[in-house]
C-alpha cells in the first residue's frame, strides 16, 4: 500500500515535533513535571520511529530522526541534573 510509508513518516515527523516542543518548554522552565513529559514525548517518538522503520522508508530519514531524538534526549538529561 503506497500511503503506508507516507503515513509512517508523517507520524514520526509529528511525534518528533511534539518532542521538540516538549523539550523546548521543559528546558526553558526547568520544571520537573515538564522534563518528565519531554522524556515521555521522546520515548513516544522513538517508538513511532521504530514502527516506521519496519516499513520501507528512507534510511536518511530514519537516521536524521534518530539523531534529532538523541540530541533532544541529551538536552532533557542535562536539564534534569
């Protein structure tokens, strides 16, 4: 089905954007609850990416998304210290 990979990519993009927004808010406010929500948003994006990876989507897209999520995760971890 042609729309399947597109939907997967779209889902990952939306999840990554949500994670970016959550991390941005959390690191600005340094609120523990927001930091926890940011961590959960990153985890959700990672699992979306994992599901999408099972379909035939571009390796570049997967790598880009994974690297971005890694950076976001690092930001949250630093902010939690």
